[in-house]
């Protein structure tokens, strides 16, 4: 193994006495990502507030690819690590690093030293100044720019080792998945819900998902599309248990017995009830939807108030204030967009009313739902009992 990466995190660093819990969760997630994304040997270790990943040189590119999909990582730096030494011994090591790392020596630079080892006899400022002078003497094309350098040379002087690095590949940031509990994502075949799943996973939430299938009005291709979207989200969130619920009979009952302008609202209320059932069963602490305020008739504030009313656990809507273009941009970033726009029918779109209510009243919805009494109870239980669970790894 001859490539080492320093894993940088930001938000975890302010967690105080609980920081080690988040670090351990991040290490676990890194190992999981490397297990599925790296063909060669790898080692992950935590040392004095730092996380290191060491891999075979030929696996470096795929290692970076896997690490850039792990929430909690702010940056990935290929690092040269040496044993503790004096400044005079450190100087040639840094010169060698610059010589081997940069073929073209015509650039501006700044030395940024972090002296964690307070026993080291020089201050950070002294190391910066003297190391800068040594590099200017060693390479003719270099010049110093302390404000906007082309290269920021980082030197970390630690009690048991010294890290030298300069190139930081941006990570996704956020918190390690699993550090904030679990939620149930209502996953459709559209653009929004996969992005919502990605956004809550970024805050450390692990995900289960539920999809409402309505054969023969929705095809197997529509179902496969949702499975494919769950696989895309799982690249970032980790394993997902996808619950596929046959919703046809419930939809037909609502279609036949309830006012058509209220179809979407009442259907969504039953989706929320069923989703909550499976959320509580799996230990989830809330539901997650891809709703955005005002995007469609069922996503006005009045509509969201009514559709969320049956739930006893929180309903999280991470996209509620996003413009559609913002959502599309994230969908493209996570490679979900091309799958999301495949033209396979969604169970909601089949039964959309021509003139849906945009400001539903809860008392009227309750009155309409009473028309389903004596029918809906059995259909509800049948939908729950016949659920299909697909494990997405």
C-alpha cells in the first residue's frame, strides 16, 4: 500500500465530547464505501483527530471516487506522511514533495503550517517563513503569494508524524449517514423525491423508502425506474429497504366514492398513513417527501397541511423552499435526472383530476373520507399485508 489520503471533515469537528461518535460513524461509512468501490487492498485508521485511508497505488482513482460519495467528508487530500524530525530534516522532505508532485515549477505558493506538537522548537510562522525561503532557493520558477496562491502547501507537525499535502479534493460535506437516525422516504418516479432523500442523507439520516405501485395503470417499467432511483440514492445514503405497496384498490375506491377535485389530496393522505405504518415498524423517526411549496396543486401550504394531518410522526420536506431549477441541478449532480425523466407513468398522475382543489379544507376532506367507511379498512390492511420489500445495497 503506497497511497495515503487524509480525510478532512468540518462539522464533525465542533461536536465537542461527542466527536468520537461521529468520527467512528464516518470511519464505518468509509469502510463500507471502499468495500463496494475499491478492487484492491485498503486500510482505514483513526489517529489523534485525523482519519487516514491507505490504498494500493493502482486503486487511488477509484478510492477517491468512492470517498467523494461519503457524507461527512469535507475534503480528501493525498498526503505524504513522515516521522517526526527537526526542521533541517523536514526541509529536504518538503522540497522533495514539491519536486515530485508538481512537474511544472512555475507557480505561486504559500506555506501554511499547523504545529499541533507544541514541543516542536519553532513556531508555525517561523516554519512558514523559513520553508518558503528554502523552496524559493530550490526552484527558480516559484514565487510567494500569501493572498491568492496557486498552491497552498500544508504542513501539519504532529507528535507522532508530520503530514505534507497541497491538493484537496472537495467532498460532499454534511454529517455521516446514520448519525441522525432513520426516516422513511416517499419515493416516486419523479425528479424531486430522490433529491429529497439525498438531502436528508447529507444531514446524517439513514433511509428506508416506500413506493406506491398501481398495476395495471402503472407498468413494471415504472416500478423498475423507482428501483433504479433507489439504487442511485443508495450510493450516497447506504443500503435502502424499498417497500413496494400495491395501491390500485385504494386508488380505485377513492376514485369511485370521493369528489374528483379532492382525489389527489385524499390519495396522498392514505399514502402518508401507510408510509407511517412502515416507518414506525422500521424504527424511523419521520417521513420525508419531495414536496416544494406551490410547485403543483397538491403542494400548496394548505394542501401540505391537510396531507400531513393523519401522521403522528414528523413529515420532513427538505425541498420545500427550493426552486425547480435548484432541484434539477442537484438531480443532475447525483446522476438521477436522466432516470427521473424517463416517460413511465406514476401512480399519482394516472388519477389526477382536471381541476384539483388547491386550498383544501380539512373538514370537507374528513367528510369526503367518511364515504369510504366500510370499504377502505380492508383495502388498507390488504395493501400493508401484501407489501414487497426490495433490499437496495
